[in-house]
C-alpha cells in the first residue's frame, strides 16, 4: 500500500499528489512507496537542500557552503553526489523529472518528491534507531588451511556487503553498548574437495534465534551463498527503515568475482599481505597478479594487488628503481579499484592517497570525504580514514574525533586499531596516548617508526626504537616515507620531519 503523507512547512507546493518518492526529514531517509532507497548522508543533505529551494537555482557555491561549510572540497564532488541522487531517483539528466542542471552555475529541483517531517512520520512503518550487526568470525569445521581461509573470507565479505545497506551499522567486534536492534550473525563452514557446507544463524543480542540456514553447494557456487545471505539479512532486518527492496539490493551489491578461483587467490594474497613479512609478501604478489589476471574487473582484487606492491616499496624489499615502479603500480591499482567499484569506501580512501601523491589536493579531499560518507556506518573504515584525515588533509583534531567516535562503537580494539590510534595520536601530539597504543600495535615498520616519534615528542630516549627501525630497514629515509604514507599536508609533514630529527631518524644516521 502506497504511503500518502501531506507536506509540511510549505514544502512541495507543486508536488505530484501520488508521487512515489517521499523524503523523510526527521529520519533522514528517502522512500519509494514502502521501500527504503539508500542515500549517503551527504547525498541526503544535498537533496533536502534542493527540495527546500524548489524551482530556484541553487548555485554550486551555495551547495558547498551549506553542505560542507568550512571543509573545502571541489565542485567535482558535488557532481558525484548529484549523480548518486539521480541514480536513486532514476532521473535522466538529459530529460530530468526531478533535478535540472544549469550549466556552469548549479542545479534546480523541479518538484515531484514529497517531504515528511517528525510529526507525520509513522512509528509503525519507520523504525527508529540504526540496527547494529556484530559478525562473529565463522568457524572452520574442516580444520584445514583452506577451510580457515574460506571462513575468514566469508566473514570479511559479509561485513563488506552488509555495510552497503543503508543505516545498518556493521561491527567486527562486539558493540560497546547494545541497542534494542542489536544482532549477532555467526556460522561455520565445512569443505570437501568439491563441496562446501555453510551453516548460518542470525540472532538477537541476547542470542534469541531469528533464523538459521544451511547451504550445501558445489564449491564453485560458494560466492552465491554470500550474495544470498546478504539478501536474506537485508530482507529480514534491512536498515533503520526496515527491509530493502530487491531492486535496491541489486543496485548496492558488489560485483562478484568471475569464479571461486579468483576469489580464493585474492583471499590468499590478502591474508599473506597483512602479515607484513618479506617472504610472505612476495608470495602474495604472485597470487594477487594471478587473481587480477583471471578477473580484471574485480575491484577488491586490485586493492590487494596495490597493497602488496606498496608494501614491498615501503619496506625497501627491492632496489630503488623497482621501488619507484611499484609505487606507480600501486597507485594505478587503487585508481582502477575505485573506478570499478565507486561505492567501495576503502577504494575511495586509497584513491585519496593516489591524488595526494600526485599533488592533487582538491581531488584527494573529495575522495576522502566520499570514503567517510560511504563508510559512515563502518567503524573499521572510519578508523582507517582517520589516518588520512590527519596526514592528507592536515585536520588532526577532526581525525581524532573520527577515530574516537568509531572506537566508541566497539567493545574492544584490535591490533590494527591500536596502530591507527598510535599514528593519529602522534599527529595530534598526544604522545602519552600514542605510547600506550604502541604497546598493543602489531610489529610493523610503521609501529616502530611512530613509537620512536612518540618517544621523541614526549622527551624520552628513542634510541632503542630507532635501532628497531634500523634493524627492519637499514637504509630508512624519512623523506620518501612522506610520499609512501602519504603525509602530504605541509604542516603535518614538517611536524613529522621535526620529530624524526628529534628522534635521530635521519638518512645519514640510518645508513
């Protein structure tokens, strides 16, 4: 049954009475009949602004000032969000029903969308609050290396896919505070040579079961199980506004790899890359190359391909000429991943690094702001983005706020979270917190480096930490690291180099 809501506060004077689309201002949601239409926060704010100025030209400057305020972004980012809105509304820019482009000036909303405020919202139809879903790592009942790989892979992929659902908060660790709409997803996998069995259970936070399912499939059909699970959860709990329509789920879905082999190679490369060990990373390189050869349109495959090349160059595990080549390869891979899947916040985050390295400040900011918006309900993505907000944008206070807000959702922090806390805290000159985080961070080059900087900043002896860096990379040079990280904001870069000097980390002393 189609909703019929009267407009409030003078909005929509020329609206079509039976328009399919309704903008819920109170809950920040777009509806088409009874179906929620996903929009990111910034896209929603832009659509609301245009509707408030119906039949009036809204200039690009007005959009930038209203939506982004003091955060300086390019006009290109506005075009991206207008494109997102048009896709959601199925609007044709050459024959617009809703949003008209005024060349070189801005945009004009033509009508056709009804607005609903808090007084007209239906509590029965529009659920309050965002559901929290904690995805517990899947168990490997096979007890083999391959089984463990598949168990980790399905856990990670479900997190990525579910995070694309509107207003659904997806966590990799238990939530710090449960809500009335907290859920736990858990399961197990069992492999044979050609078969796979997946058992899955969705429950409330108190472990009261909602549903369970068992899949017995050919191994080659494994990826379809993940897609089916995402759809099942979307149709059961959906987002803050309830279940999603099949059409909207299809619009948000990632493209699956062409076959299980490409996916398995990608997962093997990913698992080896995150160990940060030379021999394992070399093996990961070959696996990632084969994964993107089999499926050149698999965005996440290109991300891992880029990460592996970046790591080899960063750690100095090749000669200088190869380092330069690998840096270029990694940047090209990130660029390709973002073009293949523009809705992937991780790809947008790495695209920001690409633009930063190339000196394209406005494009870097636009990509990073988009990553933050797309990943606004993923604590892990927000934590990762906080690093670049500090090092690329130079907004260290904001980076700390993003970090703390994301950490506030989690019941505990992982080692990788500790590394992000270490880096952001050094950029914020909170050296005491940085040193505390260093105790739990993984033993990577970045951990050793930022520990030395934190010690120097706190006025403590950093010789042991510097020796640890020399042990890892004998010829470490801080200057190229600025580009590899990247630390492109001049103020933050100068701060970084000064701390390196205080710690005694200079190329002449490290060689």
